[in-house]
């Protein structure tokens, strides 16, 4: 009678059939030889060539005596066994380490090898470089106003050195180290640009001018990284570029006395960017990549457009040559189209992430006590609704994550502000948050539900109306209507 066992040798798990009613010593050597031939030349962490007497054992148990059968040892069909070298005088005692090793083999995971160590060291280096930039801000705050050029210049030197090292390391093929150095370079250059902006009179701490300088530096660094950096960074560079523009605009508005209406304006800018992100992606892609050839345009290799004729393939001798020539005859426009598609997905993720962040920050900071409290609460609810409706549109996972995260951040930020304003109502706020989370989890657990065309159209109309209502409400909360009402026109009584 045969018994099906899973034999563990080193890092390999092999299913095999062995006789259950015959002694182990009759078939164990043949089993080891078969496994040795199967894994010959592979480094699986098991030495088949060692001079030993073999037996099998359950996980964490002593080996079966060679004169016993599997039935005598109560090893049944489907068990996991380990091949062990034994001797006639050896006494085995199960050890905890053996069980751990076998569990690690049965549940393999990524090993912490040299590549993993290099990755850890790289991002630890990036974190240290970011902390260097943060220490520059701390040193600036403790040194006095007269020391602002020295800290800014020092961080510029660190950033330029990191950028040069990143280029040199990238040429040697160490992409992870180069990426970490690039992150450190950007952090130090951005902070340095902010510190190099002189403080206005009667100010002793960083403010809107320094944020504007740092935003400009961030925009320049994002443009450089999008053209010279790795392709997988394009989503982040698009996010940083759009975010730096919004931050610079907000800093200029605050610097010129518009602190009262900058947050509603930031929310409106985020809504506009969210609505126009698809059109912006197309325009940016046209600038970043060469155009795709259209019918009638001249191409570099006209012979690629000729039909493929393969006499041998037509005779039935070599079908593979036909497909090889067809693939070889595809114009360069197909490669451009694939590259453009990937770039558009990354740009869309970056732009929608920046728009969602702007909406979240602007909405939470627009929420304020007093006369505009009901209005800003309505704006908060509408912003969450718009983000949740827009969540259904993109297929990219990064876009969905950014929209959902922004909606959750708005709800959490509004709850925290209200709890800080009215501590006595904090339990009620917590109850509302818990009920909302429970309803969301119940809706998710209920599974997806389909909508017919009429329901989808109604939801689209509701989304459009919610987005349209937000703009006049934002203008109202910013005080724009009061400005227009109090505007003095020439010749008016």
C-alpha cells in the first residue's frame, strides 16, 4: 500500500508516494537518490552527498526507526515529513528550532538578502538626509536672524552634493541608492530655498515668503526629476509639481493680506484641478513626449509600412517567421502609444492626488466658528460627497486611494476641530464618527451592487450639482459677496 507524503528537504517541499507497509530502510535510500537527482545543481540548503544513514520524521518529532514502517510510526497519507541523517547510536530530542525552521520552509517569504539590506540602507540614508534638512530649520530658529545665509548655503551644498552622488551612483546601476540620494537632495534644496528668502521687517520666524520660495524650488526639482529621474516617479513628480504651484499661490495670497479667503480659494482651485485633470494630462503628455504619427504623416522608415510577405510561411514551412516579421514591422508609433498611456496614468494619479489634498486642506481649514459655521459645515459635507462620487470614475488604484483618503481626512479633521471647540460635545462627535464608520463597513460588507443607467445618470447629475453649488458657497464663505456689495462704483450714489 502506497502512502502520499510531502517530503521537506532544505527549502524544497516534494510530494511523493512511498510504501507504507514496508520498513523505512528498504526505500529511504532510493528516495534520497531520486530527490538528489531532481534538485541536482540547486542550492536548496540540503546536502544529499553527506555520508549518513537516512530516515524520516514528522515535524518536531524524533526520526522513525529504520526497521519500522510508516504504519507503525502512525505517519498517514498527506503528512509532512522531514528527511534526516541518523546513526545507530544517536538519540534525537525534538528542538524548538526545528519546528521554526520547518514552519519557515512551509510558509516561505521574501528572504532578507543583500538586496534587501541595500534597500534598507538606502531609505535609511534618505531619512537621515531629510533629518539633516529638518536640523537646518532648527538651527536657523536658534541661531538668530543674522545666521540665515549660512544655514541656507550649507543646505544648498548638501543638496548639490547629494544630487551629484545620485547621478554617479545611478550610472553604476545602483538605482535604489540613487533614488534615496535624490530624495535627500530634494529635501535639502527645498528647505535651503526657503531659508535663503530674507525675513520681512519685524518678523523673526519663517512665514509665507519662505513657503513661496520653497514651493518654487519644489516645482523646479519636480520638473528635473520628471525628465531625469525614474519613470515610476512621474506620479510623485506630478503630485509635487501641482502641489507646489498651489502652495506658492496660497503663500503669495497670505503674504498680501488674503489670509481670510485663501482656504476657500484653495478648495476651489482643488475642485477645478480635479475636474480638469484629464484634460491637463493630455496637454502635458503632448509636451513631454513626441507626437504619435497619424495616417498620412511621414515616418523615418518607410519600409516598415510595406506589407509583410514571407514565401516560406506561405508554403507552410515556418509560421513563426511571419509573426516575427509582423512584430518587427510595427512602426514606432505603437511604442510611443504605450509610453504615452503609462505617462498619462502616472500624471493623472499625481494631479488627482494634488487636487484631493488641496480640497482636504482647504475644506478643513475653511471650517470656522461664528456666523459662517453652518455654511462651512455644508461645504464640508459637499466636499466629502464630491470626492466619494469622483472615486467611482478613475480605474487607477492610486487615484482611488487619494480620493478616499482625502474624504476620510476631511471627516476626521472636521470632527477633531469640533471636539476642540466644544469639549462637552466630544462624546457626541465620537458617536457620530463611530456610526459613520459602522455604516461604511456595513456597506462594504454587503458587497457591490449594480446600478442601472437611469440611476447612474441621476448620480452624475447630483455630482454635477454638488460641485456647482460649492463654488458660490466658497465665494460666500470667503467674503466675496460682501466685497462686491460694499464696492463703490464711480458715479454711483
